[in-house]
C-alpha cells in the first residue's frame, strides 16, 4: 500500500516541502531583520515603560514569536542558522507525511483492505483528492489546505473515508 500512496502523493509532498521551506526561510529572515524601532506600538511601550522593563521586553518577545508562527518555531529559528532550519523543516515535513500515510493505511486496514490499486491524486478547488474502489469499498482521500486564526502556518489536513459499496 505504501508504494501506491507514495506515487499518488509525490507531487503534493514536494509542494508541501517547498511551501514550508519558503515560509520558514522568510520567517527566519524576518526574525533576523526584526527591529523594534520599526513598530510604533513597541516604540510607544519603550518610551512609556523603558527599554529594560518587563512589559517592553514581553511585547518584543511576543512580536518575534508571532513572526515565527509560534513558540516552538521561534525556539527553532532563534537557535539555528538557515542550514539547520532547512534540516529541521525537512525532518518535520517527513514526519507529517509519515503520519498522514499511517492514518491512510490504518483507515484502510480497519475496513479490511490490505491492497490498493494505483491511483491518481487530482487537484480540486480546495485541495487534492483520490478516489478508488477496492474490495467492495469506495475509498476517498481528500487532502485540503488548512489554517486559521489560531494556526499561524498553512498546513495540509488529510481526510480519509472508507465506505462499503452500496
């Protein structure tokens, strides 16, 4: 099953790595080039509370974390160079891909499907889809792009449905 999944998701996996790498490098550059003086609200806090005040330092730290897309990404970007960050992103995306593939295989196995034919993942308006019939079941794999107000970075969400054919 893994071989068919690898073939079907090859293009999507490459795009996901490319997108995540571009986002991480842009965030790293933004963090490197961050200057509190460029932000009026931070300058106001600096003049009001003082440069060494906890309030000002907290606001600056919060802004840096926002630039990086969250605390964990800030920790990774702050303590690494671009090569180290690229390795981290590649490892992170490989983990996401492995997790997605494991979910697909688990859903198929739960439905009693042990082999799947080769299938093509096709692009739709909201993501990528693959639909195939096997062992009297209709299997649909839909991978959508997700993100929201509390999720700072665009990511993929894979939905797997296995239905017995009617």
